[in-house]
């Protein structure tokens, strides 16, 4: 820093950058509200003139590692990108491999996948709401959302046996059948969550302080959202009726799905879309449970090969995979598949050369697409609006860095 | 007739009574020793209340039988043994001295604010104004902290402190003056006496001034929803970012000490001070209980609100609350006769 001498004090100029009188502020990588990343913020007074998101702090070479692993092992690798949304992140990959293998999951498996995806989506949205709350120093929203998320983590563990990294959808079906008592537990969870959503509205969404922080902040007009390639609730909040679930993968085609669409495109609207999507997801799970078809939960092509010694598990609704499952060979070819995660659309591009491992697996995660919004939305706002914008776009660094 | 320990000490040692009183008030009650106990309780209560609202347990494992009440003591021990790091680029003397000086300045207020009937260091016809002057000295030292730290977050925090203190203190002073005008006095003892004589507490006579005082006190002491100077999500810990160890503890205690002083003042101005008691012991207990109750209300807001934006706070105070202070003056002028017949 340049310095000037003042009587008794040591004066400093706070900085010039490129001829502009700006302060360069490093928010992160060690900062209470940066996440696993760094935001280089350029300030003119209190007004943000530019934000450079510096990503890559949690890059874990998921794409490259995928080339060295058998197909089934990649499922538990890719779900590490977003363990809080594990089913949504793995499902499009599983469907891509299924298409190369030429296997169809039975209808019951498609419904079970949908159920877990929606339970995950609720948990993911609650996580985002909690983080959004603490970004505005609203610690009650933070704790409530994380506490209520446990309900849905519990539902997922009932269904799959594990809280976060379920590895539930596998090629040809799912790992477990619907357990007894899940319907009752879900009924309780739904009633509880709907009551809680009304309380969220009271303490957070309709709180005058929170409204003041979010209303009119980080406005993303419809055409801009499309041009920037924003995705997920951020895109829908700007009034674009687009959701990858509309393509009808898993059981969404049968269940008649309608996305939640906002209008204004400001931070408040993005939070609103998430809150209403929680309600919509609960509806979808309820409908899926009601219309859940009978039948096997795994394609007979693989259950046939289950050794007789562990066959009794299959009757109890649990799959013990046959040994050859790890050496599956796909036909050579390229597949593109996509799905809607809690934070937006995830795309997998899988290239196979006919071996037991992919030749190339390209992954585009929703957070990787939403990272452009930092600069686009924050310009012209004050420094205090940056956490509000960060919280409202629900950005998740490990997901973006892969 | 209760025994006055100070009078006994004075006759035993020959030290004049007024000198003993001037030392005992800032050091024992309502001063530092009491403040330590209050801070211990209030921070514990703050964490327990928020935990209750947020479906958590709060502090528990340190002194389990007391519900974790000694957690802050454990934290204090940890902080006391922590190394005090002075950043290389910092201006050493102002960095080290300003938190000490700031806390000392706030402690001076305990000499003039009474803790009960007859329990005070000095009685002055201007004690209200003196208290206000002492409280408004601290922002200068906080700004010095932010400047001396040589850290951009601290510097921005210092800028916020400047804006916030000017904004909050204007409303605070206006509500104080409205109250002083209502009682026709700036002496705490006289003010409490007026309320006792007329049997009307100030909050009933002039609720607008009381409300403004409370809100402005929240802003001046960095309580949620006005904790702009701390602003963890933007500027880490504001002017206090670079502080460690005991110096950090002092910066933390600073806001709680200011809150304690201002809530004592609120008790005297609007809640009738030591009413309904007149004896030093019971009167002091009444003042203490009212002050702690007010502080509990102030810390409870943390579990309801988030943080307001800087420009919204400034515009709320200047365009809405400050004009409201003029209404408080009008009410004071109208209600004035009930206090000075």
C-alpha cells in the first residue's frame, strides 16, 4: 500500500486498480461467509464494481478419476460432488449407463428413484435456505432449516439405509425396496413440514428486515437469465418455465409434473421459489407413493444372477449384487443425459469405447453454471448485498468444482 | 436502618466518605464487578434463549448442573491464555491502547449513573449529559482500532462505526433531551424522585421517547438487527477483526458494557429507577432487576431478526425515527406539568 505521513499517524491510500479508485477485497478463502472459494470483490466506496469468483479450492478430479473406475464404482464417486443431494446427482449418470447397457429399470424402481430424488430435493432446499438465512445473520432460520432437514435425512435413511451417500439408484433398478412403515413416516414428515413452512414464512420470508435485505436485490431479468445460462430455481425465479424434470425421466413423466415459476427474478423470488418447491416435492412424493406399482425393484437380468446363498435377501427387499456386476461392459457409444438437482440442471456426457470403464465422463453441474451470477448480479449493489446474493443463488462450491 | 459498609470503612480508616464512594461505585456496584456478573449471565442467557428458539441445547458441558452457566468463564480463561498477536503492519500503540482506553472510558460512566438510592459515585445536576458524553466517546476509539489494524475489513468496519454512531447518537440524544425536558432535570436522582412523587413512570408518560431510546441504544451497542459494525458475513468482525486474546475480550465486553450503561439509564429515565423501594439495598436490587430484564429483551431480538442493510438503517433513523423524536419533544412539553407541579 502507498502511504502518506500524517502528524502522529501513518496514513494509507487504500488502493488504485487499473486507474480506478477501487478497493480490492479478498472475501475468502478464509472468511466466515465465503464457502470453499474466494470472491475477489472490487469496491468503489461501498458499491461493488466487479466480483471475480476464484473457484477450484475443492476440485477433486471427479471427471478424470471416472476414467479409471468401473461403471458401478463411479456412482459412489459422483455423489461425492453433492452429498446433500446424492440421488439427484447420480440418477442421470445411472440412466446414461443404462442406455448404453440397454437395460430398463422396472416401473417400481422408477417410482422409488423419484421418491428419493424428491426427498433429497427438500433436504437440499432446506440446506440452501439455512445457509441463505445465516448469510443475513438470521441464525434462527439457519438452525430451523438444518434441524428440519434431519426429518428428510431420516426418511432417506429409512429408504436406503444411509443418511447422505445412499448410492440408491443402480443400473437396472434400485438397491432396496420400499420398507414397511415408510408411508406412515412420510405422512408425518409431510404434515410437519407443511406446518413448519408457514412458520418459515412468519419468521423469515415475511420478516420486514429480511424482506428489506432481499427485495429488489440481485435482479435477474428473464432474458438475461437465459443468456447467462442460469439454471434451476434461479432460472425459474426469473419467469422461465424450464425444469429438466419436464423431460419426464424416472417417473416424472407419469406423475404429471408442473414446475414452480416466479416472476420478479430478485433474491426474494429465488427464496420464494425454493420454499414453494418444497411443497411441490412433498406433493410429488405423496402421489408417487399412492401410485407406486407392484413388481420387482430390479431388472430380472441382474437378479437372475444373484447367487442362491444370498437370494433370501432379495425376498426381504434388499439386493445383494452379483459379482459380475462390477465388470459390466457397455456397448461403444456416446450418451447425453440430464436431470434436475436441487440447485438446477446437471448434465452428463458419457463416451464409452466398449470396455468396463468409461472413455470419458463430462459433468456439468448446476453450481458450475450458476457461478457467473456472482458478477452479473452483484454489480452496482453495496457490499452488504453480496451475502444476500450469495445466499439467494444457493451456490455450492464442492458441486461446482467437481 | 441498614448498615452502610462504606460509612463504617470511612470511620475506621479516616478516608473521606465521598472518596470511598467515588471508588466503590465504578469498581463494585453498579460498576465493573457487577458488570462482569451481568455479562456472564447475559451472554449465557442470550445463548440459552436463542438455543431454545432454535431447537438446540446451547452451552451445556461446562458446569452441567448449572446448565452451562460457566461456559463464558471457561471461554474467558481460554482467551486469557491466548497469545495477543499484533499484526506486522499495525500501528502498535494505537492498536493496543484503543481497546483498553475504550473500555476504561465506558467504565467511567459508572461513576455518575446511580445503582440505587444513594448508591452513586458523584451526584451532578448534569449526570445524564455526562453519561451520554462518555458513551459517545467510544466510537472515536473504535475508529482508531479499525485504522490501526491495517486491515481492509477493519477499515470498512471503522467507516461503518462512524456512520452508525452519528446516526444512532442523534436519535439517542434527542430522546434523552426529550426525557430531560419532561422531568425538568438532568440529574438521575431528581428524575427518579419526580417519577416516584407523581407515581407515573416515564415510559407511560412519554412512550415515544422510551421507544426511540431503546432502538437507538440497540444501534449504538451493535445489537441485532443493527449489528452493522460487526457484520460477520461481510467484514468478518469489523474493526475488531485483527484482535486476539484479552484485547479481543475487551472489544467484546465494550458493546455489552455500553448496553449495560444504556439500560441502566433507561431504567432511571423511563422505569422509575429504584421504585417502588426507597432503601439502598432493595432499591439497588430493583434497579438491577429492571436493567437485566431490559438487557434480556435486547439480546432476545437476535433470534427474531437478521441484519438490516446499512442504507436502510440510516434512512430509517434519519427519515423516520429522528422526526419522531420531535414528536417526543411535543409530548414532553405537554406532559411536563405532571412532574413539576
